[in-house]
């Protein structure tokens, strides 16, 4: 597959966020596109990124193949790209030994740049592709991703847990620290967002803010896409889901499991 300079930088920013969840990650390549999926060690959050063949400058994958590698190292390799260069990620097979491997090639950009060839390390992971169940959501919010990221940053100052109260007219985000006597509440109303759909019954749920913060960081890469919005799905007793449009059919989804002791 081939990526332009902008696409390479966008993928690098995506992988930087995912690397904060888990370093060793599995990529699935099929004729239709590439999918990345990983979960943190405590199984509290999961990230799923789908990039169809139309997202790449060029893409060719006749048969399904997997890549198990270190995101930290792959990010460092992608970070070596220079202005005007393109990136090629290739699945290779030695013509004599038959041994298979992965290579990353950075090339182009004129006389001011150097071509670079990397061997991508591979590992054997037992992870299987998971298909999160499609469920009816209780509250759906679409708003500017920068505003969402900012309020999550602010909540994290005042607590480790975000208590969420959803009503038909608004969603309230609450963080507090009893030891310091601090509390913050943010109201997201109908007039504050692009779209707001909610059920009539009010409910409460809470999530760990450190993982919500990690999911909000996706905007750094998604902001390079066609729009700067995030879709948030909140359902009683179910994981919080944030979705980002990466352009050309690409999408990133971030799942955070609710706290068991759901107390505000």
C-alpha cells in the first residue's frame, strides 16, 4: 500500500494514540482495506480503526494477511518521513528462502531528501478480531471534536471519574475530588451541539477519565480528515463509544467500559 505525505502523518498520529493503550498490536489486511484493533491490559478500553482501500493513495492485497508489530517502533519509522515523501508498506517474501516479512519504504521529495528502507519487526499475537455488538443507543451526540476534547481535559483536572447524567434535553458531565472539595459540572444542551438524540428516560453512568482522555486525543489525527466532529454514543450499562471520521470511508472508534460501582 502507498500513502501520501499527509496520509502518513495522519496514520502516525492515530498510531501514537493507540500506542498509549497497547504497544503490540495486530493489523488485518484484506482486499477491502486495513483494520487495526487493540485493547488495554485491564480490558477497560478498546480501539478499532478501519481504513478502506479508497483511503490510501494505492492499495493492493490479493489475499488476507496479518501484521503483528510494535506500534512504538512503527511510529518512529513513520516519523522519519520528510516533506514531499511517500510511504510504502509492503509484505515481502524472500525469493530463495521463502521467508516472509514486512518492509516500510520512504521515498520521493526531490534532492533534499533521502530514501529510507525499514524492516518492520513482527511478533506472534493470539488476538482475534472482535466485532462489538451493534446495540440501540440511549443518547447520541454529534459536536465539534475540539470542544469535546477541551471539556474532557478540564474534567480530568478535578477528578479521575466522569459521572454522566443523560436526559432528553441535555447531558451532564461531572467530575469531583472529595479530598480537595472540588467539583465540576458541564452541561451539553441541545443548542450546544450539531445533533442530539436521547431517550425519554433519564439515566446515570460513569467512566474512567484517563481512558476518556485518551479517546479524545483521537481528534489530533481525525482533525486532518474532512470534518472536525465526533459522534458520542452513551447507553445505560454499556461502553462509551466515540467515533471519528477519517475521510474516504475511514473511521476510528474508541470504546470505554463503564465503572462497575456506578456512583456519582
